[in-house]
């Protein structure tokens, strides 16, 4: 995200199992399994997942305020 400090964009957890890393590897089938009922959104990249541990900086979708 443009304009944000790098330390705010750092990943939490095991990055190699996060959806963005899997996308870079072209593992679309694995990603489809992790996104069937998304409950979390990554505040870094906007990707969604069923489980918070599949995203770099997750937030529950109910906690995101719409403008």
C-alpha cells in the first residue's frame, strides 16, 4: 500500500503459508480451499480467507468499518 511505512506492512506469522505467498507460487487450488467462507481480510493487500492465520495482517470482516 502506497504511503504506509514498511513496518506497518510487515507480515505476522508463517508467511510461506499465507495466501499472498501461495498466489505468488500459482497455487490457486490451495487458495480456493482457504477462501470458501471468508471471515478475515488482510489489511495489507485486501485478500480474504476463512482463517486469520492464512493472511499477513488479518482483521475480522465484522471489524472493518465501511464508509
